[in-house]
C-alpha cells in the first residue's frame, strides 16, 4: 500500500471545498473518491496483460457531478432504491418523504446522501473514512442519523465498502453504492458475462415498485449460470419492457446472517477483467444502464449511451418500509441503541 493522497478537487457553488482522496494498493488497484457524495470518480484495474483502465463511469468536472449526475459512484442514502408513494408508516406514524421519481422517493430523495458533502480522513494507508450527519426530517425521514462509510483496499485486489449508522429515533435505513461498472473501460457492457446467485427476483409495476417475488426459472432473469447480458436483454418479457431493460432486485440465495456471501460475478471476455461481488445484504439490484441516452459526456471523453455501464447495488428490497417484516422482506428499521452495519466487497481479477 502507498499512503492515501489528498488534494482539493474543486469548490461547491457556496464556496465549500471538495477534496479528492486517491488510494493505491501497490498491485494495480487504484481508487479515487471525492467528498461530494462520497463519489468514486475512478477505479483503475489491470487487465490480463497488466494494462490498467478505469472501470467505473464518471463525469469530467465537479460542476457536472453537482448539476447532472445520474448517481454515478455515489453513496446512496438514507434509503437506496424506491419507496412507493414517497411515504411509509413506522410505529403507527405516517412519514411523508420528498418525491423525486414520479410519486415515489428514489435513493433518499433529491437531496439524498449522494448530493451532500461528507467529512473524510485517511484512517490508514488502506482505509478512507467518510462521515455524515443527517438531521431529523432530512428529506422527510425521521430521526437524526449518523452514517460512517469506509472504503478499504486490500492486497488481494479487493475494494470493500463498510457501512455503519446510528439514530436517535426510530427510522429506516438502506445504504448502498451506485457505481456504474464497465470492465472493458469503454464501449458497451452488454457483451459482459454475468452470474447472479439468486433464484428469485422482485417483479415490478409500471413505477418499478415491487409487486411480488417470483422465480427466475424459465425467464430472462435467470443468471444462475454465467450469461452474456445482451443474450437475455433482447428477449420478449413484460418485466423487461417495464424496466426498459434490467432494473430489478434479486433475492440472494445465501443466508442473511451478517456474513459475506457471493452475490454476483461479472466478466469482460475481451479484456479478461472480472469482478466478484460479495455482500452481507439479502438482495442486489441489477440495473443495465437503460436511461443513459448519449447526453452525458464522460470523464474518458466519450458520450455515454444505453448499456455503457451497469450497476450491481447490494441492498435490502425496494419499498421494504411498506411491507411487513418477514424472511422474504427483512426489516429496514433502525432504532436508538442499535447499529446498522453492512459490508460489500468487490474482488477483481484478470485472466
């Protein structure tokens, strides 16, 4: 490991400085993140020939991240994914959130954690610590929430994200990360091979709110064996029509027991780069970059088009606050005295 480097990345419209931190494990894995949104702006990974490329989509400037970022690389909170009707009841009290996805609340609202300035410091050469205080009523969520997120690199080509949160009043929490991956470093991800270790997924309505949990068997959602994404994406299926591609939550087969389990494998057959996703979470959202429309200029100098990146967001299920807690719908409630903890590990390889 080399020491974490720090520099001023830019300034927000109100003059507050945004800092960039760069981590390097000394073996070719290099990560850069900024304090605005905790955004991972670059993640460099070597291919089978040892040539590095940035495998996450990014934007050229801080102004772009402030004004037009479609969640590239952000820490998502307080609640990753959608809450139907931007409302939920907790202990008999109704809480109304700020809607930003039709009538729903998406990724914590229009001023969710990915839009806020985090405090950051290097805890060690291999660990960057980010911290945020979210006041009671933030975007409509009850309770003051204190969130701590750590980015950690290891010498086995792993990038771990460790989440913690505490509250002073009952609330709901579902933290995740919204990286758009492209293991080729450019072009489309639709030729990537994907394997998801989940035999069920959440069917959704027209607003992409879950309606039921269904088996993947016999559907284009069956990635239990490695499949080329494009081979499944083009199949006729009403759920693919609703999402304009994949924008669905998979229920992972591994036990939800607080330990890391394998959720997905992704591989680019051209570069040989691969990524395993391990998580303590019970579910994962696979989003195939359906709404990238060529209007965003990326940090690598090309316009991003549909399918140029994909997301694998480890999480609890969408709209869980509006579902009774059960083994199929684990609770997202956090109470005073409890500590929310979640870990996701991205392990990279090349062959």
